[in-house]
């Protein structure tokens, strides 16, 4: 156990088990490297265009009650009022699509673009089952896709410049499979996941996606509490304004495994697209590879974190957190284990209760540090067990 003044002595003892190679501090050669040594080979969803459809519907409210193909909706509110239907090869321009209390609805090879209205979502799903979004494109929207209290899959799709309030939002009690998608130019996050009502059935699997150039954190779990086991695995995340993956805002008993991801370039200063409805300029934030704050039950394993602008992994007021077999290259501390922030008690959104405030409790094993100012930093209130 490491805490306070004991950490320097114990870390010095621990360094006996480290060897130097090519200027890097790495784990003992008794331990095989289990994290990715090259980025996962992920097929990029191809960008496509659709010819101008013969059927064009503009400037109205439209009830969609059966399958359709090859339509153009412009400046239209589309409400899906049927089950067991498929929408294919269809364009939605400056239009909203609502799916509420429906079953077995599939969106395929369709384009959602140009909905630049404050807090409006191009495709919104509520309280629905078996919703599929496959090989679709969401471009230049305020919010691309929202899924709430629903079961859905999002696969093989492209999300570009959805920079009002996230590209993909997964909220309250949803179970969603997110695989093989491409995200670019999202603000503030590419994927935001919430479970504020503590639904025990909520879970996500986010796997084999490519996420590039995000204004803040690429994947953000907020208030993700008391959920079923979720998995964030084998994603490639590059060039984030803040962290690549974050679990925060009272995500107690989150039950999340973050594994086998390739994280490259965090805290990157790049020009976030702005527009009239989102004039917020880029603000430099933390640049950690992975951040866990005011949360518990998170396992971080076999991730490759390279070119992290600040700490490789930071745990702040985290409990039951495990760090195993990660490879880290950062500009500050490889693994930082800290107390809570006083400002968390008074934050306007999801304030931290005093009884939940404290130091972190973390277990670490077989991590490899390539570059860092120091391998571990543990403050007086926190504990690190080198298992």
C-alpha cells in the first residue's frame, strides 16, 4: 500500500523490479506486454452520397408508418409511428426524426445533415426496442443521434462535425452496442453516456470505433451509476482536446471495463469548429489519457496510451479502481492517484456529496511506463496497492 510519505520509499523498492531499455522504464521482463503495440486494424466506414430522390417532402410534419426507401425530407419533423419497418437510402436535411415507443425499426444507408438548431437532435430514440442504425451518416448537426431508455445498435456509421452538444448521446437506462463507427470533429464529446436514474439494466459496449479530433473528452461517462457491466474496448482514439476516456460525476458502482484501446494524443490544441449556435471557443482542459473522478468499480487494463499531454491515467476520488497491464507514454505522471477536488462539492451539475468525498483507492499491476516525469504520484489521502 502506498500513501503519503511512505510512497517514496516503497516506490524506490518497487523500482528494483524495473529495467531500463531505450530510455524507457518498463515492467520486468518476467511480464509479457499485453497491451496493443500497434493500433487495432479497424475498417473505416466509407463515405457515400445519395442521388437526389424522386420523392421529396419539405416543410411539414410527416408520420412515417411503413418502410420506405429513396426519400428526401427537408425542413420536416418526421415521427416514426410504425413497428417492424426499415428506412433505407433516405436523406434528412435540416430535419428531426423521432422514434418513441416503437419496436424493430432499422435505419440503413441514410444521411442526417444540417440540423443546426439549439439542443435539437437529428435522430432521437425514446423508450424503444431493437433499433438499428447501420451504415448511416450524421454530418453538421447540433446533436447527431440520441438514444434514451432504449435498446439499440449503432454500427458502421460516420459522425462528422456534430459539434453543438455531442455526436452520440446514450441516456437513462439504455442498452446500446456501438461498433465500427467513425467520429470526427465532435464537440464536446463524441459519445456521452449517462445513467442518472441508476437503472440496473443499463449497459454499453463501445468497440472498434475510430474517434479523432474531439473538442473535449472523446468518450464520457457521466452519472453512470449502478449499471450492468459495460465495456469500452479496442477503440482507436486520437487527438482529443481533453482526455480520451473519462468516468465522472458520481458514477458510483459504474461497473466499466476500459481495455485494449489505442489512445494517441490528448490535450491537443486544435481549432474546434464553431457556428452561430455554438460560439464556445476551444478551452484548454486536462489532457490525461484516461480520467476517473468521483466514481467507483472501474477496471483499466491493456490500454496503450501514447503522447498524453498530461497524466497517462488520473484517478481522483476513485474507489475500487484497477490498473493492469497498461502501456503509458505521457508528459507528466504515468499514474496519478489523488483526493477529491473541493470544487466538486459545489458544482452546479451533479454536486458531490460530502460523504462520498475522499481519497482514491487503487490497485495496480504489471503496467509499463515508457515516458513520464514519474511512474506514480499518490497524495496523502489516497492509497495505491501494487499487487
